[in-house]
């Protein structure tokens, strides 16, 4: 898991350097695909449930699972998952493309902080619902909406239990040392209603409001959590 997640973090860091005005998401997809293959891994999204590309690129009002194309935008979430030696590593972040206004920058900053607060709740024996509680309490200060998408267990399987809610929830269950899962909140400036495009993947806000997302894969330990996809600096 550490090796797969370390590669995912490096690929995402590289993908972020490509985010510039007039660079298409298709170009980012091709570069990401090549880097993953050159590293002896496989892009987990490619062919997963019929997904046609190697990375998810979600621009502006696209909440998640955006399919790379010729579109440009103001903010973009890049979601990288790699399959290396039998294990998946999954991470994403939202990048600013060109000059954006203060409200957009705040949305991105608050979303990253939400992810970190969710991670800070994790350790052996803690209730899973503590993650959503910490995130929700912080979001309430800003009036954003938390979109109804969840984190997930990950390892030999791309998506598995446990389901990680980023909102207040009442699901039972406690974390156990050695578990690996993602925390990946998406926040919207507007409402939480979303719709799918005809491609069956691209989820966008109904009201057209901007959204941002950040994601890490973590490992639960006895006294906290280790971020396996820590971005290289």
C-alpha cells in the first residue's frame, strides 16, 4: 500500500504541474497514463465500470468523476488512482487554473482543511462517524454544502467497505488499526443536488455552483493515522 500510494502521490504532483490555461484535461490524462505505465503500474480508473480514461478531471461545477476532454476551466480536481503490485493508491486535490477570485480560493482552502480535520479524527477504536462530525462542524462556519459522495476502503480492492461519510451520520462501526481507506470531502458553494451527464459518470451540481475536493488514502494506527498519499514537496 505504501508503494502504491507513494506512486499515486508522485503522479498527482506531476499532473498538477500541467494545470495551465489552454491545457486540456485530455492532455493531462495522456501524461498521467504514460507516467503510471512507465512506473510499472496500471491506472485503476481505466476500464473500471466502463470508465474510458486513466484519471478523473473534474472542472468547476463538476463534483467528481469527470472524464478528460478538450475543456478548460478555472478550478480542477485531479483524482489519481494507481494499481501497483496488487494494491491501489488513491489521492486527489483541487488546483487553481489561472487567476481566480477570493471566494473560489477560500472554497479550495476550506475543502483541504476539511479533509485534514477528518484525518485528524482517525485512530484505532474511534467511531467512523467522528470523521463526518469534524468536517460538518467546520463547514457550518462557512455555509458551504457537503456533496453526497463518500470515501471508501481501499487496498487489494479499489472500492470496498468501510464507507466513509463526510457529513453527520448514524452508521455504526469503529476504526481498527491496519485499516486503509480514503477521506475525500467535496464542498459546493451552492446546493447539494447533483445530476449525472449522459456519460454515466460525470456528476455536476444542478445549480452550476463551483465545487472542490481533496483526498488522501490513510492507514489507521493505534494512536492516529498515517497519510499514505502525502504529496511530495
